[in-house]
């Protein structure tokens, strides 16, 4: 995927995340945007990191708390995804629900 396509996808994701979050919360609008921005920044970090860019990890942010879900094949991938999220500006904490191993485990 070309860089400009990635930027376009991130911009669309930010808009969509803002709409979705605003429909399901009583948070002030500024905090909703902050949460959507945090989620977008984390997705950007994942795309830039060769160890996690191809992984299927879902990121949700609520009031600065980041929730990670999905499945990875190795523990180091789970750890790297959590580290990238935790080091993102505005993140208060990370709740890592990423599963490690095959779906049959």
C-alpha cells in the first residue's frame, strides 16, 4: 500500500472513530476527539512497525484508556503492540486482551 493510501485510510478511520465514539458516550466532545486521535496515532505506529503492521489488532480508546484485542502468533508481537500503545501521548493505561497462539489454543 502506498503512503498516500495509508494516510487517507488513517484520516477516514479518525473521522469514523469520532462519529462512533460520539454516538456511544457522554464524554465531552474534546475528550472524544482526544480518544479518536489516540486510536489513530496507535494505528499509525502499528502501520510503521514491521513487527505488528500485518497483525489483526483492534484498538479502542475510552477516556485515555486503550483496549487492545485480537490474536497474534507470538508473545513478542503482543508485547510490542502494548508497548507502542503505552508510549503514545495521551494514553493513561493499556488493557491488553490480545490472545497469543492459534485459534485452536
